C-alpha cells in the first residue's frame, strides 16, 4: 500500500503509547496486586483485643510506620500510571473529536474537489478516526479487566459465644471461591468456642483465636456512593464510622491499626462500607447456632490523587444483643 495512505507518525506514537501504558498497568495489577485486609469476626461485646497482622511489625506509634520498599515502589508506579492514564484518556478523547471533524472536512473537500490528493487526505483521516476509536475501546476493556483482577478479600472469623465450650459450625455459601484457609476448611469448620474467643477444632486440642480464609471476590467494584476522605483525616473518620457500624473501641482500634498505614499517606481515599445484603450475596456466613446479632463491616476503598464528588453513603447504627458476631475487614480497589 502507498505510504501516503498511512496515518501520521505522531498519531501512531500517541496510540501505541496509550496501549503500552494500559497493558503495563494491567500486568502490574496481576503481578503485584494491591494489598487486601483481613476481616475479623468478634462475637463478644466485652471481647479481648485481637491483633491481626500487626504483632510482628514491632511499632508502637502508627505514625512511625513506613510501608515496605516493595509497597512504596508499587505506590510510586501506581501514581505515575494513574497520572499517565488521566492524561492519556484526555488526549485520546480530544484526538477522537479532532479526527472526527477532520474526517468530515476531508470528505467535504473531496466531494467538492475529487482529486488524488484530497482522496488520500480523506482516506487517512478516516483511518485515523477509526484507529482512535479502537484505541479508546481497548483502553476501556483493559481498564475493566484491571478492576476484575483486583477484587479479592481475606476474611478472618472470631467467635464469642455466651457459654464456654459451645459447639459451633461455620460454613461459607460459596466454598468453591476459597483459595486458602487456616485451619483447613473441610466441609466447613466444626469448633468448640469459649466466651473469650478461644477456639478448638472438635477433633484437635490445638487452640486458635480465629478462622482464616482467603478467596476470590466477584462483586462489581465500581463505587457509586461512599465518602471521600483526606488521607490525614483517615483515623478520625474510621473512629466515627466504625462506632456507628457497631464495632467496640478495641475492634475499631485493630481495624485502624491495620488500614491506617495504607490509607493516610494517600492524598484522598474513596471509601465505602459494603452493606450486609451485598456481602451475603457474595459469600454468606452460615453459622449454627445462629447468632443473635451479626455485624459484618467490610470496607472497600480506592486511593485518589484529587478530591471528587460522590453521593454520601447512609450508615445505620448497629446494636449488639446476645450471641453477637462481628466481622471487620476491607480491600483496596
């Protein structure tokens, strides 16, 4: 084909750069996904403090904590990719508009003066417009795939019955999604639990303080309502909202200790607490005997470079009565 019919080098460069950045971002998501937190189920209003993934960190003041070098590198790369994606999206959209009007103009010019030169310009303009439309489609398809592969969660379950040595059976409605568990999930967990949260499997004398499982999450992770919180205000925000959602001060402290180092260093965070109905649809906790109160607090959040406007999420005040089961956790999108 005559080189005259090819789109310009600058347009080819823009298109290839956008696609390369998107593919790189997608590979980064797969090879080094964002961290996901642990859910804790605490079934005692006067429960003892349970430390999750923090006892080995060795810091007393959370403000002194620095993320591992790997996380810092991931955050830097993620920020760079985000900026490039924002600029890239704007460039492609502008290019689509410009190329569209140029295509219309060259068609009109060719119709008015059907020469070889005007015909070449008409064909090149049409190809350029088509290339940008395809690029925009690839951009949004890859973005959707990135959202899908970041949807994971890691729940931890704590049980505090009203009486010691209570026999409890715990099942998940979708055990096929489990990728890891400890102690091993074997047609559910069958435990003997004390009021202080100590657990034993029925066929073992080994004591546990929790039941852990990690699994895939297939929910749509687009956030349509929630809260946009400045990174430095994260602790105060979580203290207020976790109290409304029913966590005790000790439970809220463990939640904040885990998530604060990951969130307060962001410019802003888009935060949403997933309603109980949605959590049950994804993977319901089936507990026998049935608890008097079940509180599941699952936070999902997305780091933001800039403040945005979203519809504020309405939270209902939770109360605790009798055999209470409380789950807390979160995931970064």
